[in-house]
C-alpha cells in the first residue's frame, strides 16, 4: 500500500455536495442504468416501448432507492452540521467569556486608575498646603515674630498676656471672660491698638457687666492692649475722644 | 426440484458480491449488476435499483471510491473501484462466507440423514 493510499484511507471524506447536486447525481446514475438496460433489452429483440417498461420494472422502486441514496449521502452533511453547530456554540461561549473577562478587567483597571488619581490629587493638595505654609513662613518673617498676643491688664481676675487663636477670631467680651471676668463694677474698659505707629482706642466704654459689651464688641487683633479700670481712675483714654467705629454716626433724616 | 420463487438474497451477500465483482476492475453500477446476472445465470432475482444504496453505503465506509467518467457508449457514468480497505474487507467476508456455507452445508447434509428411518429400539 502506497503512502497516498494510506493517507487516503485515514483521511475522512465528507460529502460536500449540495442536496441538489446529490439528487442530480443519483438521477444521472439511475438514468444511465435504465438506458443501458433498455438498450440491452432492445438488442435482445424487445420493441422500444416494451424495452423501456421492462427496464423500469427490473430496476424496481426507483423513488425508494433514490431516497435511500440521498439519505446515505446526507448523513455526512447532517453530521457536519451538528459538528458545526457545536463548534459555533463553543466559539460563541468563548467569545462571551473573553468579552466578560475583558469588561471586568477594564472596569477594575478604571476603578484602580480613579483611586490612584484621587490619591495623587489628595497627596498633591496636601503637599501644596505644606509648601504654601512653608513659603508663607519663609516669605513673611515679620508676621512670624513671636506668637500673636493681646495684653490684658487691670481689674480682671487673671490679668496677663493671652495668645490669639491662629484661626478664627477673639472678641473683647470673650477675652475678658477668659481672663476670669471683671473684678469691679461698673468698670471702664478700653482697648487700644497700634494704628500707624500710634496707640489708638478702638473701644472705650464704662460697663456694669460683660453682657453690655456684646453690643459694639470689637474683634481683638495682634498686640491689642486691654485695660480695665474703675470709672474713677483716669485712663489714658480720657485725653482722647471716644471713638466707636462699630456704631455709625446718627444721621438726621 | 420445482422452484416457485427466486431465492431471496441473504443479508450482506449483495455487498460481498459487489466487492467481488469490483475486484476484477472498476465498473459502473449497471456493469456490476450485469456481471452478477451473467455469473449467476440470472438465478438471483433482485431489483436492480437495490444495488445503488448498497454501493453508496460501501463508498461511505471507504470500501469503494467513485468517479464520473465517460462510458463505452460515451455517456456520463459513475465508476466504482475497490480501495485497499475494500480489498481486505472482501478477504474477510470471503473467509466468513466459506465458513458459513460450510456450516450450512453440514446442517443440510445432516438433515438428509434425519429423514432416513430410525431403527426400532433406538431413540
């Protein structure tokens, strides 16, 4: 047996003809048989019409044999179609699987990317904040000379030097309360501030109680001097006119 | 011996006869059938069309291969030839057939003895 024969034997030979081709081939084969048989019978002395009839009779049920032949030929086709369908399903499942995998990976990646971006942004703002603080600290040496304080003196429970809060503000009433409150009543309360190199009073009133300060209260600033006197004691403010920046001057309508 | 009906073809014997006929050389279906008729002296009466499903099945099993060619009468005809696989199948079936016919022959020979009268006293 040659190699070609061996290969021929091992290889599958699927029938790739279309159903029409199969039917045509079977018809041609049967027709050749009938025609040959008819000529044979005619040669043996049969009349042409009888020869044809006898040939058809001897051939038998041509329709039955045609159907059998077609079914045999179609077996391969049906098998191929089934294999095809199974392969299609497998390929389809594989494609769906890969797509889902890709989608999930992409989603995870974009989620991770968003997380990293957020982290980077927060790190950046943190760094920026620190940098700004450092720059401020380096570029404003005058503002950084010691902590911001106010001086509280006179008739309070705890006179002394008080630090101003870094953020937010401190009002006079709050400052006096923090200093323990007034020890005399009525009391003359005066706040002086350095404005253009001169100490000017920004609050100067006689009150009987801290609650009276709430109206026209002032926000304390760096190096303000708070002095609480008894009304009899003459304060430095006596020499200057009282100034109330918070209450606008009354206007006649 | 009077014969009222032609003998029925045993299952599978048509396949074997087709393979045997093709072992002499490629032929078309009509040629195969004519050869079988000639060899058997037209004793076997089969519908000639029944040859084709058998031939096609043999081709599907790889025992024969076919190709369309021009016949002696210059008509388009499908020729079948035996493959090596078909040749070895023919050997197997020939051996089996020999065993089978020998076995059947023995039974038939014995049957002729059965009808001889059994002597008295022996059962």
